[in-house]
């Protein structure tokens, strides 16, 4: 995983957007990681699906973000 400060990231954002497809990027501010950027990965969505049980079999995931949000709220008791 690559580590870059906010200023460097801002100045070369298109380079890092291309790079994040193949490796994760930690973005730092004052030496502390404030964000992690990674490319889309179907295994990530598959892992979250298995972890949360949010998607029903056959669901295409088109409303995946809404389902994840609902699942998080449900698990937090809201």
C-alpha cells in the first residue's frame, strides 16, 4: 500500500486515481492516515455481502449502498 500526504495527492490526483486500481493508497495529513483509497473490487463486495447478509441471492447489487446503510443502522439499533 502506497502512502502519500494530502498536498501530494491533491497535486497529482489523476496519477493516484490510476494507481489505486492496482494498489491501495493511504492519504496522510500531518503524518496521520486520514483516508484510504482503493479501486473497485468485486471480491470486496462479495466479502461484505457474506459478512452482512445484506444482499439476497440474485440481487444485482444496484442498490448496494442503500442496503449496507440500512444494515448498519439495523445493527446499531436504529
